[in-house]
C-alpha cells in the first residue's frame, strides 16, 4: 500500500507543483512585468524551491555529443548494442572523417563500464564515460527501471545479473576487453569472471574493481550495519512493494526508488538541508551560476529507479549477511564461485580513503580471493581525500584515478 499512497500523494500535489513552476518562471523572467515587482525575486525563489522539492525527477540523458580524441574532435553516437529485459548494453560509438584519427580510434582498448543497479541511473557515471572516451571504445550497462519492465518478463535475481555480465562479455568479445565495475557490481563481475574461468571461457584482459562490497566484514559502514542487523523478512516486509497499476510493471515486486532516495537523504540530512538553503539564498541574490550547479547535481541525485525485489533481497543475503563470496560459499546456478580460478585477467582495485559506503579494505579483499593471478599483475590504489563518488566522478577521478586506470589498461593491452 505504501507505493499506492506515494502515487496518490504525487497526483494530489501535482497541481501545486505545476503552479509553483509556472509562478517561478513568471516571477523571474525579465520579459514578465511580474518580475519587476519588489518581492519578485524572493517569491520566485520560494516557488522554485517548492517545485524542486516535490517534482518527479526523470532519468537524465548522457548528453555526450563530442570528445577530443587523438587531437581531433570526434562525434559520439549513443546506441543500444544489446537489449535485455532489465538492462541495455550501450555503446558510445566514436566517428571521425579524418583517416589517421579513425585508424587510431580503432586501435584503442575496449572498456565495459558496469554501472551499479543500486538506486541511481547509470547516468551517474557520465563523468566516468566522458573521461574514458578520448582513449577507449566504451560500452556501459544501462539498467532499466523495474517498474517499467512488464511482469511477464519474469523475476530478476542476483544470478541473472551474473548471467547478464557473461552474456555482455561474450557479445563484446573478451579478447581485447577491459572491465571497470563501480560499487555494487564488483561482486557479480568477479563472480561472472570466476565462473567463466572455471569453464575455460575466454576472459577479459583486466578488471578494475572500484569501491565495492567484496568483503563487507572489513571496515563495516552504516550501510553494512543496517544490512546485517535486520533480517531478510524485515527488508521484504518493510521495503518491498508492488508496482501500481499505472506503470508497465504493475504487480512486480520492487524496492521502490522513492524509498531508496529517502535512505540516501537520511545518511546526510544536514548536508542536504544546507545545500537547499544555499540554493534558495543564491536564487534570492541572483547568483545563477551556483544555482545552476545545484540544479545539475540534484537533477542527477534525485533521479532514482526501482530495483527488482528478488535481486535486492539476494544481494542483502548473499553479499552482506552470508558473506558468501569471501567465505567461498557462493553458488550461482548450482556452480560454486571460485575467484582463484581466474589467472589470465589482471586485477586493479580502487578505494576512497573517506568512503562511507564501501569501507577501506572491502574492495582490496579481492586480492586475497584471486590467488591465481600473479602478484605482478595485481595493483591497488587508495585515493586520499576521496569519498565514494570521488573515485569515479569529479576532479579526483579525472586527475588522480583515471591516469592510473589508463596506465593499467595500457599495460595489459
């Protein structure tokens, strides 16, 4: 009933939000006579704040149209390379009319960026993709909002996530492939490669695991504590809801995006309150540059998707409660996951010093599991001063992390 109540409230407040949006525009547009009134700027700020606090945030676009590669501006075409019910494999295809540049583009390494299925859309990795594109052929997992997947498509479990990874790798071709997994998918990616190695399938040249819960017994965070101190039945009975009738996935059991978003905000309520207060003050002062930065950040941060309930509950139990991967007890489709079977794939792990989602050492634990990889083909990077998002987005990602990722990939190519 919680999802239905959320939809009822959303529909109830839609007229107020529409009025607030219209009023904000009329009170701030220079062409409108209302903007000349003494109170106009502050009233417009009030209206826009109400609108942004209550509006629905749709999935943002990547919007990457060109990059400078090999000294030339090249066009980027975003297309679906392989469509699955719960995920699209995207390719950011690069085009150039310059023959030498085209030849250089073809020789660049191929990278599969595995985005997390953990609340936010894959556009959260826009900066990751944009930074990689000048020197790599880039594929990306683009997870679909579960409320938009018809119930006839069936359930989606953690085992299915692993199967998707294996299928995507086979579709792209493992021969010259490098995988970068961010946060949550470090576990299914490692699991997929372990199963492929055990079955004698071709493996990617390298895997880069960034800020993921390989072993959450190490430096547990508040996220880990919540997952371990509540029972699976609590998560199922409290957080799992049925998609309402007004969506294609009606009847599907999900962990709704609006509940996930509430959890994100609850982790740092003071920071978000001050951010919105600063936004309001910037609007009142007419500081549009800082106001636009706020809009861009929260357009991304507030856009969330529903997760399939089966996958969410599987992840809680397998990764956070049973610690099945590091204890050697994880089975996928009846087959034991053995990371020590991986031999030909180089390993790079990356952690943020101040990560409050995946604690220090949780990702590095992959080195102890992948005993079949030679020590000279393993590397680890701890990024000083970086939180969870700083290792794959922003200044530290571009200036500190990416150069080392690029060097690691080139060394294996």
